[in-house]
C-alpha cells in the first residue's frame, strides 16, 4: 500500500487465502486491506496515538438511515456526553475529494449533528467546524485534539 500523509504507524497485517488483512483495534478484528481501509486505519491511529482520542469514544462503520436509505459512516468520535464530536468520511487515495464527497458527509451530518467534519483520502485532509445554529461551517488548518 502506498504511503499516506499521516505519521508512520505500526500495523498488524496478515495474509490469508491470497488476501491481506489489517487489524482494526476499534472493531477488534482483522478486516480486508483495501485502499479505503488503509486510509481508515491510518486515520484511527492518528486520532488515538497523535490526537489522544480514547478508543472508547470511537465508532467505525455503523449504519444510519438518511432519507429512508440505509447508509454507513466510516468513523464517528463521540463526546463524553454521547453527542458527536467528529464525523469522518474516508476515501481511497486515488479518489479525488470533490463536492460530491462533501455532499455525502453533509447528508450524514444533517442527522448526526457532529461538531466537526473530516474528509480524507489519506493524502488530503479537510476538516471543518460546524455552526449548526447559523447553518455555516469553517475550515480548520488541523484536526482538533481531544479535550476532556
């Protein structure tokens, strides 16, 4: 897999039945190592080991319903009170981040009401802070750290 725009991390990778698998410490299982999963695992390590988010507040690939359609978000980080701090959409490195990517995460967030949105393909990261009251957002220079 190609290098990404994240710090270097150690991953548990195994080969089985001609496929590579990577261990997901949140889901506590090995998952097929696809390009999008490579990005997701880097992001999870970044949130946990660099930004100090507790694993217990992170959720990966859960289903939600948007306009009566079943969808799956990539990563959600909760606040200790149960509200959503960060909603993340991961794309494979070869996928260009464009308006449709932002539209997708915005549709999910209409229901979830996260404080921050992050879109990444592992090479580019776009993070914004939401102002739900005024229906605005502000792009940030960096992904916020966890604060208790």
